[in-house]
C-alpha cells in the first residue's frame, strides 16, 4: 500500500518554499559595493504639478473645466492647460484641445512667460501664481471658448547648476547693441562647465525674418537652415545652426558670425541644445543664451 502524500500537499509545500525564498531574498542584506565603484544615480525625471484653473462657459451651455499644470524638467519648465469639456446637462464630453499663453509670477522674483505647452527657463523653487489666456476647442466644433485661467502651484525642485554657458561679444559697435544698416562681427563662446553630458551641442542663432538681417560665417560647423522641400536650395539667411562636437570643461568653443542688418532693426536670440546620455534614455536640455538688442536711434 502506497504512503505517498496527496498531490495537494506537494503543491502547498512547493508554494511555501517559494514564499519563504521570496521573503528571505527581499530582506537579504545586499552584497557590499566594490571599492571605488560609483554609486548608482538617483532616479530622476520630469515632475508635473497640477491645480484647478477655473471654468470657461459659452452662450449655449458649453463649458470647460481647466487644469493648469507645470512640468519641471530640470533647467526648464513647461506650463500646459488641460480641459474637460461638457455641454449642458448631457453626458457628452467632446475631446478638447487647448492653446494660449501663460505668465508665472514667483513670490519675490521676476515673472516668466511663454506659450502653453512651450518650454521656458525654470527660475527655481517657490510658489507661483499662474495666469493663462486659454482657447479651448473641440474637434466637433461644438466648443469654442476663450477665457482666463488662474492657479497657484508650489514647485519644490531645486534649480540645477548650469552644465553649459553661452556668451557673446561684439566688435565695431556698442557692446551688445546692433544698429540698422551696419554689419557687426559677433563672437559666441560656448563652454561646458559641468560634468553632465558630453562634447556635443547645437548652437542656434535667429534674427527677425522680416527685417532682412543676414547671419553668415565661414565656420564649417555652421549652416543656414534649409527649410524647403527638395530640390529647393533656398536657405534661411536670418538663422544659423552650428554643430559643436568637442566641448569639454576647460575647453570652450568659439564661433565667429557676421550679422548684416538692413534698414530695419533686428534682435538676435541664441539657444543651445545639448545631449545628456543616460543609457538609451532620450534626455537632454535647452539653454537660453544671450539676446542682442538693436537700437534704431544709434548712428
């Protein structure tokens, strides 16, 4: 006569052993780190803070509940608006999209402005009063609302130390001021000042298209953008794009640009985009560089 225990007991015994191994492994002391091994980086990523922004109402029972959200991505932040749309007492909720502009006023600091879902420099932690001019529309065109939204959002993330720096000097004129009808030599210096990232960065310069400004250089790392479809060869002479590949702390790069202004004034803004490798994750940043102003009164 067999004394083999029932199969059910085998199953329970196996489950108990598995549970015991799981609990033991979960509470086991991790092995000591190798001497000299770098500590794993803390988990980082965009952080979003949302707050109710109010309700927009239309003449035929349409209304939209607005939420204002601030997403902090390190050195930059994005302000966006989300809308939940309804019409009267019906349960129909059309899909709505939002657009508009925003202003963020931190306590004791200068205001920041931008377009909804656009990126701006992050001023740092604090309590922000967010005001937005919002346009809400539904795909079915049943909802078309304009109005203002307001929210108070507290951001706690510290402003990171800059990893790059952009400076510009001018020759043949007042420092930092352009004049219509003249040509100026501009020298942009791009420095990597932190250990994050690598030697790659993209410097972009943009004047005002309608002014007739021309930005040119003999630097082989730079090109005027090519906006049209092939086989068009027309380039945007009011803009310049420079690919820098050898930036290192202590080894900045310089780019010399010729800015030729027509009879109209034009400012020149600068941006620097850079890659921050972290495995195969898509990471990076954008830095706002100096803006050169133009004074039509200067001769």
